[in-house]
């Protein structure tokens, strides 16, 4: 791929002295040489579209500046039965349940992306949209945290929701809300929500200091609640078990929440928590090769590696080194340099963790790899994978290969980012996208009517879910673009969220003409 990028740049250099027909021929040969599996990608377009996706997933009353015009207001009575205002937030995927844990992880990842790549996102003209995407989530979390020890965990439930196929604007399914409290703990949900609000408070610190402080206040309270009343949230909110069960438990989220609170407040108590509980909470014990809405260890181990670089954390060197060794296990396993315990890859080179919605693990891996590459570059260090020395360029090159696979450099010649490129999934498993827009046809579509008339149609969805990252291909790089194939064609907010920062970084390198070296 690098050679084709270089060819393009050579075509741009000659100006007055080169005859026009030579330039045209050069351009033609470049375009001809760039096949569907090896080409330059428009990272700016992909970034813009990624952020647009979050507007498709909005629940509640849509604002005047809503850009996704096929959506309208929905879920306007959420929380009413319980006497609380739970209007707003995000639908996580192709249905209309508001699941707290994946929503919080989505906001944490969007915020982390802005914290790391704020300038790059701003240079791309997308900072305002990124901050709007974050705030749509955090406004909801503030509402959901109705008192110090009460956090509303979910609105709607998957069982009744999945019985229907209808637009969010027509919803007739149960909108019962479920909460965690002192008697029904949920430390994993509380820890992730605290992390999301703490990270977002850093994003808004300079531009909206009052809002930033409000988020921090809620984050600290939610964390304290989650730490004091310990337990897995799926034991308290049993309806979530078939959808977002907390397999990893809550200890990773408590470490994660404490770490983000430390970064947001600089308060020693949170760092002490993160260090003191490193061993008993598995932070320096678990070496895991996935990072997701459920499992946070790789993310917190990587941030610990960054803390290790700072002089003020010298006294905690030993523990932070242990964290870092586990972060390196993750990075080396992604790079296929981990002595047998590596992340599997498809023949086309895509990281492959599991059959259902594999792309979520690809986007988080690309994000962590990019962050770690920056860390090595900034500290002038290299990574040692069992004796093999790896530079920051090699790590970023691999992260880029995963993004390029997503955008079309794959055996199917398919962009798995909906709306990007010429060939992308047309039958995304998404209720709103698959049914005629409410703005075009306000005629009520009932619970099962959608299944009768829209679900099984062979035609493309009437509304393009721009910026959605679908579940993606199987372990042989095969992809079946069918609405009922939800393992591959459903998209989730936490799939797209990590892409924002990585795309902004790749765009910056492209603008600086440095991308050809990766």
C-alpha cells in the first residue's frame, strides 16, 4: 500500500514543467494501480461519517441541529412509569433498549479519543461533533444518577424489544426502567459510568468548566457508591443477562473508574486505590487479549504504562511496571509476537476474537495500538516481545492495516463502515434504518408489521446508517449482507467510538505526508 501512496505523491509534485498529458497519464496509472485491496483511503471522510453515526442512535428529543434527517423524536416517556426523567441517551445497536454499560463504555472511548487526539480532531473540523456525541451520553448519565446511591441501569428490555421490528418513533414495547442501588448493587456499571463522566469532564474542562465540574461531582459519587456496595450489575438487573452480562465481573471497572478519576482530579486517593488494589483486583494479574465494553484490563494497563513515564509516579514504579508488562502482553498478542498466545487473524489479516460482532475488538485494538505507538515514540522507547524488538512504526502500521481492512482493503472489497466507499453493507440489522423514515411516512407501523413488510425485504435499507461499523466478516473473511444475519450486519455504538481518535491520527499523518512510511 505504501508504494501506491508514494506514486500518488510523485504525481502531485510536478507542476509547470510537466506537460499536462504526462500528469494525466501519471494520475491514470496511479488510479489504475490502486486496486480495491491496496489503495489510499479518505480518512477525513471516514472520520466525519463515524461521528454522524451517533446522531442516528440518539434517543429522546432531537435537537435543531440534528444532521441525520431520517430520524425523529423517540422514547419521550422513558422513566415516566418510575417517576424519573430518563429521556435521552443512546440506543446501543439495532434495537431500542438503552443499556447503561455499553453506553458508558462508548462515551469513555469517545472521550479518551478526544483527550488523546483533540488537536487532530479539531484540525479535521470535527471537534464540535465529537463533543456533542459525548455530551448526548453524559447528559443522560446525569439524569440517570438520581441520588448518590441510585443509578438507572437500563430502559426497556431486550426480550420484549426484540419481539417487535418497528421504528423508534413508533415504539410500543415496554419502557420499564431498571436501577442499581444499595440493595441492588452494580459496581461494574457504576465504575464504567464514573469512568465515562470523569473522562468527559477532562474533555469539557476548558470549554465548559461548569459542566466539567458537574460531571466530576457525579463521577465521584457514582464511583464511591459502586465501591461501597459491591456486586455485579447483572445480578441486580437480571433482564440484562442475555444481552450484556458482566462476564469479567466488576473489579476491572472499579480500577478503571479510579484511574480515570485520578487523571481527571489529580487526587492521590484515586491513584492509591489503583495501586493498592492492583493485585487483588487483577490489574497486574490478568493478561488478556481483548478490550471491550465488558473487559477493561488492557485499557487500564496501557494507561498505567503512560503514568510510569511521569516523574511524579516514581514511588509506584514497581506496581506500574507490573501493569505495563500486562499491557505489553496485549500489544504483543495483537502483533502476533506473543509465543503462541496471540489473537487469531483471518487469512486477510483481520484480528479475530469471536464470531459475534468481531469488529468491536478490532476497533478497540486499533485504538490501543495507536495510543501505545504514540507512547513509545514520545518516550523514545521500543517494545520487547519475547526478545523481538518492535518500534512504534511497526505498531502503528499494524493499527493502520486494521483500519484499512475496515474501510475496504479486504478479500470482499467491502467497506464495513456503512456509507463509506462504493461497496458497503446495504441491509444492516437496524430497525430504524430498515423501515421507511418517520419523516417521510408518519403512518404508524406496529410491533410485528415491521417483520411482515420490512425485515425480510431483499432490497437495501431505505435509510443508510452512515458511520456504523457492522459486526464484520467471519474467520475466513466471508460476509453475508443479510438483515437477519445480526452477528455480522448489526452495528453498535462501541464499535465506532474507538475509530474516531485513530482516524484523526491517520489523517494527521496523511496531511503531514508521513503516512507512506507506515
